[in-house]
């Protein structure tokens, strides 16, 4: 065994020489966005002591300066012997939910789970009081086979679907067991667990439920079996009492899953007299517009820019990420999560940075960066023209999706009484910056951060009969943006930034 030291996590591990670093670092929370294929540079580590010889992929992906400073791609190496590494990414902030809500009490305990492609959040509830008894959050174990949904689909298509199913079922089963153990240890309660409700996007639904993923990989991207799936713990290999019902709620369409269905219910959109919208700005921007009469939803190929992916120095909202950019007296300054040196730019920082560039006229309304090729933000982190382009693609797709759904109701986005921004990004984004870049063109007073609506909706579902959720899902009509003849024109228009900032 050899010692692997990790900083700044201050961890020391005994590792057999020859073990792939991906296998050692993944359980420590290090993500491998391209699934360890050597394409993305997201798994960078810096060698502080020991040797990792530079490989071919590192000659392409890393600059000479980075290589000389000791940066390497963890996915390209195995444990050589004694080694000390600095991790470029650590700390995961996973949004749980503490919203109070009205409910009709039921007997026993229930577990709500939000199965995201990146993160998983789960809560154990006392169904008689509605109290949250225990919480678990984790990074999705499937991420070792690809950071985003499409790389997960690709892995599944190349023979990996059973492996992804095994990983996710095992992980959720372990989380459920830990929730029950934590409750017994700290609360001394022995109520019986009755139900587990899981929500997630359509790909997560298929991978968990064992539905063939192939139709999701090609046009028209229709799910093969989008309905609610029901299991016993025994069928899943879970160590839970007999009689517990585990349900994955139904999907709404190709790339609109039960996480959005849960969001619709959590925001009360399905019961509202007024027209409202729900926007979830993850890897695929999902947009819903509706009220108690009619609900339309769509997914937009927004790309993962809002999660800091495909940005030249992009990273998730973790320590070292620039999460806020402000302009004072013509000077730009960036706030770094956790203090210390800036290491990259996360989604909220990207929106702020572009808004700052527009304010200083460094970025033109058409997206071109004036004079210089890059805009320094903090330390070694800069905004580059391709980052601006990625943001334009993402925000243009989402804004166009919202506009087209509103158009189907015969209204404009200014007529929406409320726009709920779901997910972590919705919570941390500066609404003023989102307005400056043209992502939110409606009055900001109508825009509300809604938190983890997927988890909140899953908790609602614990108190209701599953059939009711099937009925709500059937009321939601999925719209394909490409079928709208005005989509390309509106998309192109929305990619631009508002002129007056
Ligand atoms: S280069 Fe993508 S995970 Fe290593």
C-alpha cells in the first residue's frame, strides 16, 4: 500500500499502487465530467509530491505552463507510489429543501428522493407530522461514467446500461438505509416506513427503472415507457422492510421528467387561476407555462453553460469558483466561493460576468467582445469569447422556449403573473444580471427563486395517492420547439443581448 495525500481536503488514503486514480478520487467527491475519457480537463489535479508522467492527452488539453506547474488529468493516471495531490474541485453544495407546506397526515414514515444527474437529495419524513427527520445528499455515483446526461446515454448505449442501473439502484438503496439508521440513532423512533417516492429526469427514470434508453438517443427522442414505475424493496435489492412501496413518478416527455412534474405541483402551477411559468436551468433548460386549465412544457437544448460546463474555465459552484462579478467605478471584481484564489467560473458568475461586460461595453449586444480577446475577472480566471457564445446559446434557447409557450396561450411573457426559477441555479443567479443579459425580460417583481422544487414536490407526493399524480401528468402537454415554425427566428433573436443596459 502507498499513501495518497489530498489537499486541501486534508485526507490521507492507503491505496494499492496501480489503482486507477479515478477509482480512488471519485468516492472522495471528485467528478469526472467526460466519464474519464480524457476529453474535458475537468478532473485536473496538481502533483505536490511524487511523479505522474505527462501523457499524450495532457499534451493536448493542458498548457505547457499548467504541465510545468504539476497539473495532470486524474483520469489518465494510476497510483504510482507515494503521492500528494491538490484537487482542483472539492466541496459540493447540494440543495435540499426546508419549505413548510400544508398536508393531510398519513401513518408512518416516507422518503422523498430527487435523483438528479449530478446530485441526489433525499429526506425522511414523519407522515403524521410532516417533520423532516433525516437528510442525505450525495453526488450521483453514475457520474464516473460521464458528467452530463448525453455522455451517460452514450455509455449506456455502448453496453453500460446495466452498470448505470446497478450504480443508481445501489446508491439510492444505501441512502434510504442510512436515512432510517440516522433516524433510529438520533430520534429513537420506530415508526414504519411505508413509501419511497423518487423523481428525476427522463434519463434517470429509464436508468433506474430498467427501461431501454436507446429511443432517447435519436430523433424524436421519445421515452419508451414514460409512466410511473413501482417496485418492492426486494426487486431493487434494497435492505428495507417488506411492504414498503418504492415509486418513480411519471415523465412528461422526451427530456422532461418527473422532477418537472414535481416542480409543477410544488409551485402550485397546476391549481393556479393565473398563468404562471416554471423554469429549470440545468443541463437541459426545461420550461413550463400553464394554470389549472392547461399546462404546456418543453425542453430546450440549452447545454450545460449554466452549470459551468463547456466554459473555458468553468466549474461547479464549489470552493474556488467565482460566483459573483460586480462593477464599481468601472472596475470588475469577483467574489470567490470560500475565499482564496479564484480557480474557475460557475454558472451564476458567468451570468454576472457577461452582464458586467455589457455594462462596460466590452461585450457588444451581438456577443462580440470588443478590443481584447478576453476579460480578466479575478486571479487567473478570464471570460473568453467562446464562453459568451455558450451563454448566448443557452439563454437564447430558454428565452425562446418561454416565448413560444407563452405564444401558444396567446399572451406575452410580460403577462405571466409569476415565473418560478427552480433548482440551485435559480436560487443563486442574480436576477438583475439575468435581466441585463436578456434571460429574464419580464418584470423582476414577478420572478421568484423556488429552490429544490423537485424534492419539495416529491414530498407532496408522499401524502397523496399516486394515481392523482398520473392524472396531473396526463394534463401536461409536451411541445417540441422544432415543430414551431417561428422557433429558429425567435431563437436567433433571443441569442442577442438587450442593447440598453
Ligand atoms: S479529462 Fe474528462 S474526466 Fe478526465
